[in-house]
C-alpha cells in the first residue's frame, strides 16, 4: 500500500528516533460532514491506530501523541466526556495488539484529573504493556508544557531546600530529568495536522531543535502514507543544531 514510500525511507537511511504529533482537526473534519464533533474524535482514533502501526513499520523508536491538553478541560462537558470514553474504548480495544507488537505505552500529564474509570484504563495499559521494547508510545493526556516545566522547577527547588542538591548543579540535563519525558531523547520531528502554525503548549522544552512538519491534512484523514511522507521530508532536511555545515 504505502510500501513504495517505505522503500524510499529505507534507501535514505536514518529515520527520526522520536516523532511527536499534534493531532489537530478532528472538530473541523466532523463539521465539514455536518457531524457532531465527538464523531471527529472517533474518526481520529483510527488515525492513531494507523500511525502507531506505521511508526513501527518505519522503525521509529518513540512516538509521542498530544491526545488531550490541559486547555481541553475548558471544552463543553459532553465533548470532554466523549474524549474520555474514547480513550477508555481505545485502551480496551487496542491493548492486546499493542502488547503483541511490543509497544510500551506511557501516559504523560496530570492524570490525577482524569475520571476514576479513565484513570483505571490508563493505569492498566501502562502496566500491561510495560515489557514492550519495539516502540515507546507516549500519550500526552491532561498535558501542558509550561505546567510540566514548572513542576520540574518545583521538584528541583524542593531538593535544594532539603539540602540534597546544590543550585550550581542545576543545568539543562538535570532539569530535563524531572520532565515527564525524561526517559526518552527529544523529538527529532514534530508533525502538526490541519495547517495550524502553533505549538499550543506542547513539549516546549523538548522541541528546541525538532524539525517542524505542518500538513493541511485533518487528523482523521492522516494515514501511514502521510506519516511516511513526513519522514521522507525529514530525511531531506539539513539539521545543524545551531552549527554551520561545511
Ligand atoms: C484536536 O482536534 C484533537 C483533540 C483535542 C483530541 C485528539 C484525540 C484523538 C485523536 C482521539 C483519541 C486519541 C487516543 C490516543 C485514544 P480539535 O477538536 O481541536 O479539532 P478542531 O481544531 O478542528 O476543532
């Protein structure tokens, strides 16, 4: 199906180790079809499945998806409810396959705010996929980057106040150890669907050197072919990390 692009990716060589995605446009996808917004989110779930499979096929090691932001708590209660039950549904439906495919799921964000049922589902998928070693799938839920950085600063301040850490030992690496993303390298590539040119409080620290790939495709229409095209585009970029290339 998308084998031709996958072959091109393999010819080019190195793929990004870590891809982060802002899955945007579910609401517009539904509105364009005169459907209620939750049906857009449901269609978006299929795209999640596609992208997880595609990432595995392409040899990506870490995939981080922005599923629910802290700002999303301000949406109408029925839409929040729909998103939460979709999350529970996704977990119930995909757990076995994710485990079979060696996907290790982590959930990043303030999960204390989730309903007890959503929280139980999240805890279950994290526990039951913990042996996966092919692909790390990070679901950012109730996630906000400024809150994450503030939390890290607070933890470091507590260590200093307790005499466990000297202020001069705080550097970028030490702070990054307190972020939710501590176990993984920073994303090499950020994909945002639906054409918006914003970071929306997503991984502000971690995306410092990421290549940005913005596509007009709405999230429910995003498939593995689109993912592979983003990877190919990444392979054409010249990453300099602030240096010059000769
Ligand atoms: C943004 O579209 C998308 C979301 C707020 C939710 C993303 C959720 C999913 C893709 C489905 C569930 C995911 C998992 C991991 C189970 P939007 O509503 O902001 O769209 P709009 O900008 O067109 O209104």
